């Protein structure tokens, strides 16, 4: 993989690749689940292609970016980076609903 231009010569757009990597790292989805989700959106992406994106190319880059973002947020709020957890808006609303009883 070209470290300066990681998306050069890729068949799919950068946003599609990163969306699949992000969903795989965030939710308990298989490569086949992601392939079906892309099919529902009108894209034919083989599960093995998604596996290559995740295993060989982009998951390490995404993990590094998340780690750096956690460090930056932790510095801002005076906490440990291990205490910083990123959640989606849906997760927050579910958590608030559970707290309210």
C-alpha cells in the first residue's frame, strides 16, 4: 500500500472503504454482513474485498487515528485517553433513556 496515497488505484471511493472499515471496527458485523449492506445501497462489493481492506490495509490507520483523537480529547478535558469513549448519537439517546428509567 502506498502510505502517501493509500486510496490510489482503488476501485471504490475512499468514503466507501472507510465506511466499511469503521462499521466493521465499531459493530459486530461480518464481511458478508457488510457486503449485503453495500448491496442494499446499490454497490456490489465482495466480502473478500472488504476483508482485504480491513485486514491488510486500513484498519491499522483507522485505529491510529482514533487513538490520536482520544489523546487529543483527553488532553482537552484533563483525563486519561483510556477514559475517552466515542459513541454515536443513537447510543447516547439509548443511554439517557436507560438512565431516566
